[in-house]
C-alpha cells in the first residue's frame, strides 16, 4: 500500500504561488489564500490587490513591525512594495468587476466538478451572510483558483458533483489547489494536474468519489 503525506498550509501556499505568472494582477481572498503573498518566487513581479483598495501588497510584516493603518480585506497587517498604492473602495471594485485581475485565489466550502463555487455560507440556520466581494471576484477575474483542504474535518469531500451550499458563482473555478493534489475544472469534469507523492489517481478518485481525467 502506498503512503503519502498531506501538504502543509505553507506547502500549499507555495504550490499556488508557483503557478502565478510574472506580471499577473492577483487578488488573494480572506483566510488561507493570504499566505500565498509570502511565497511569491524571488524575481517574479506579481501585483497583489486587496478589495479594500490596495495594489502592490508585499508579504506579511515581521512581528513588531505591523502598521495597523495598512491592512488587507481580512484586517491583517500587510506591507506595501515600492510603487504600491491605495485607493477608494469603489475603484477597487471597479477593478475587480471590470476584468482587470488575471487571477483571484479564494477559499471554499464546496467546488463542483464543473467549477461552481460555494464559499460564503453553509446555509445553516442563523448563519450570518458574509459574501463580501467573493461574487465580484469569482466572476470578474480572468481565472478563479480555489485553495482549500480536500476533505472536511468529518472526512467528506469538498469537491462534489453538485454543490449543496448556496452558490457564489457558476462554472467560475478553473483550478482547485488542495492538501492532496491539484485539479482543473472543465466543462467535462475534473482533470488531474498533480497529486502529492505516493497518492495515486485512483486513490484520489476514491477520496472524492468522482471520476478524474488523467493529466494532459
């Protein structure tokens, strides 16, 4: 029997950062995706945008060097690279809605095999609606990538045939980066990009319970 080890949160952030191309304009969603900023490869120019009105974010500041007047949309302190700027919230949403972002990286509760996204509510009674700018990002960016654990704490797959939670966007997700592998969402279903060492395509299919096309 093969053995495999899950990607850590840091390794997952590194995996996503590896695929962001030079010169890209990128939004990193609240939560796990913010860690991607700390792993952009040296020498690669990536312009990070935050929906509260920042362009040109750098990695997280060192402990003790935080400027709490400079925060991202998740209220975390950030740094500003040379040439970076901040601007009105409305201008930021015009950038998001106008197709000016190459990539957005979002967390998710569920993603369907064809790229439907559910990432703002589990639909539970009494849950506080908090969609924020997720809908604008999901449909406004040229590519939407999801970064998440493959399974819930209860061991249920978060990649599903059809989302059961309230939707954020339809057929908007192009790639799913998880702790066990990376998948592409296509109109024909899931396609493998990679798995962690020791995990086979068949094992990944069994974990998800859906067919996965081999890597191109």
